C-alpha cells in the first residue's frame, strides 16, 4: 500500500509543480523559466552539430522535443500557465526518457549475458564432442593397428564353456582350432599334445589374453545376447560377431553382413 502511494506521488509530482507555477504566475519564476528556455535552445543548437553518440542519440532528442513543445506553447497569453505546462511536460519527458534508456540498458545487459552463456555452453559441448571423437578415433586406431600386427587374437577363440572351437562353414570343411574348458580357460591347438593356454573368459563375459592372472589383459567381451566385441573398454570396443545358442559362430557387425565362420561344440 505504501509503495502504491509513493508511485502515485511520483507520478503526479511534475503535474503539481506545473500547477503551482501556473497558479502563482510569479514574474520571478516566469523569468527564470524563460531563461531556461533560452539556454535550452542554445544548448540544442550546439548539441545538434556534435557527432558524438551521447549528443546525437541521448541529449539532442530530448532537447529537440523540449524546443518543439516550447514553440507550440508560445501562443499562450497567460505566462504562468505557459511556463507551468512547459515545466510539467519537461519533467515528464525527462522521466520517460530516463526510463527508456534504463530499459534499453537492462535489455542490452541481458542479451550480452545470454550470448555469453550460449557461447560457453556451445563451447563446452563442442569441446566435449571433440574429446569423445578423439577418444573414439584413438581407440579405433589401436584396434586397427592390433589387427594389422596379427591376424587373430584370443577373442577369435571365444566359444561356449566346456566346448571345442571349430573353423569352417559346414561339417565337411571345418577343422578344430582350440577349446574352452568348463572354467572358461581358452586353449589354442588341435589336441592335448600341442595345445597351449592363451587366455580365459571370466564370469562377466570379459575375454582376457594371457597365460595366468599376472599377465592377462582384456581384449574383448561376450555380452548376454552372445555378441562378440573387440576392445579394451566400452569407449573403443567394436562389435565383430556373435555366438548363437547352438554354438554357431558368426562374424559381422549386424544380421545383414554376418557370415558363419565356425562353431563351438563337441
């Protein structure tokens, strides 16, 4: 309630000041306002010739409007009324112009803040995407170089636990290449005399390369659906095939390009 009363007083104060001047019609006050008018005209004339942004866009527009309003009220015969209207109108004009400048400043500040926030957000996102991209490319290069350096690794010997691993597309051309025992240990070789342990499949499906727990390292994994993945972690791994429920081993990234390359069975 107090705030509303204060707002009303501020809104009516220029009108009250102008009314008092008009009612008093004092020669002293009238001369003072007329001197102020002369000063305003001279100042506006000088300001209009300046090229600075403050003079052109802030000071000169206000002074120009005051001069035009003074020209319009010159025909008033009652000096007190004329000067009272001029003072009230000038006060309202200055208040309105200050409000416009303040609003423009606030809007400009908000726009700058929004632009800065958008810039920071997009910069962070772009940098994050670049980091992910570089990490992915690095992982791909590691896998590619590893594949080029050797034709196969332990993940190529992955199969069902307790089953042998055969290569070939059918019963006529398949041949034994290794086995996976009941504990998940992976062996390379065609019989008990020439086979050697090269890795193991742990309880989580991770494919580990190495002859014992001290030198083994992850090279891939088998997920719950039987899909084979090569890679050391979730960021650089690549799907390379799958083992179905019957033990058939497929190579390929999806159902459209996969092909049977062997089987895991007795």
